[in-house]
């Protein structure tokens, strides 16, 4: 009885450790962008079955990819202050448990997408899983300073997955949403890398400030943010959105550009931290503006 009582008491803690393997904060932004893609794909409401099954399926596969990333990078995570508190470096779960958990989670998500959404979305989601968990984590991140740029393609897929879930297709508008996240990714992660440069260097990860120096990275944060500003105006130019989105995009871009300018010309770790945090808020608000505008002009 004592053993059973101890097991029951530890269950919430164990469940929390498995939950943390999925990187819930990252997955929540992924799912949010995927859901926005669903709603932008149709003039009216998304069918509830597609909305529910698509959201859960994409979330499960995204969580599985995050767990696989934690598995592969557990030794690196143990060396970095930002990640050493994750379940694997702490020994809260082991590698076999993580493999089984990731496989079960990903398998369930792909099955759900195939049976209740459509096969096209399932295959796109599977390709995204491979792109992040294998191509980015195994090959790109430890071997090239352009890891974030190239690997950002996987992270930019959620709105395409959402669009495909509703229509069974991925038209140009969906790929424009992809492009926004793709261009957003480098300044987002390089802001983080700038104030974590010593940790990345100690872990042997060739992030841009490690391989090319802080000045080069700061300049490219600004240049990519300029490029992002231009890309975010395209939905209005092609008639995909209206004045509400344009106004929001201009205001959000102005703040991001301000932070990027400070990173380039008046750098401090505090500015880099603020820029990283703002970039997350920025993306969420930009996609929310697209959603609101979509129903204003529908």
C-alpha cells in the first residue's frame, strides 16, 4: 500500500516532466499560428471537427518533435543555464522513456491528422517533424552558423499546416504566412544567442555570434528585421488583408525595428533580452491582427 501511495503521489510530478519535454511554451505559439492559418483559409468559420482534430494533431506532433529534440540535445542542454533544468539533464526521465513518449505522441498526432483531417496535412506535418527533429537538430544546429536560417523552415510551417488542414491545399497565401515566420526566426533567435554567446560557445554550438562575432550578428539582426518589415506589408499589397492589419503591422514593425536598431548601434544584454521577448509578443500580435482583419473584410 505504501508503494502504491508513493506512486500515486509521484504521478503528477512525472506527468509534469513528460509535459515539459514537449516545450509547451514553444508548442503553444506553433499551435496558435496553425489555428490562425485555419481561419485565414476560409471566409467563414472552420468546421469544428477539422478545427479540433487539426489543432490536437498538430500539437501532438509538435510536442513529439520537441521531445525528440530534448532527447538528442540532452548533453548540450546540461551545459547551458537556459536548458539544464529540463527533465532529461536532471534525470527526471530517461532516454528510453523519451523515445517511447515521443513516438506515442507523434504517432497519435499523425493518425489523427490522417483519419480526421486529410492525408496531405499528415504528410506535411510529418515532413515538418523530420525537418526539426532530424535535419535541424542533428545536422544543421551543430554544424553551421546558418542553422537558424535554414532550420527556420520547419518552424515556419504551422500556418501552412493549418491552411492545409481546412482546404487540403497550400496556396500562395499560406506560403506568405510561412515566409513571415521564416524571416522572423533569425532576429528572434540571434537576439537570444547574443546574450547567451558564452553558453553556446561552451556547448560547441556554432551560433552566429560564436562563429562571426557580436558586431556581425547585431548588424544582421537589424537587416533581417528590415526584411521582415517589408514581408509583413505584402498581405496588404496583394489584398489578403485590409487597413486594420496594415496599421497593426506598421506599429508592431516600428517597435521591432527600434529594438533591432538598439541591438546594432547601442547593444546591451538587457536590450537583447527585451528584443527576444518582444519578438514572441510581436509574432502573436501580428497573426492576431491578420485574424481580426480577415473577419473585418470577409
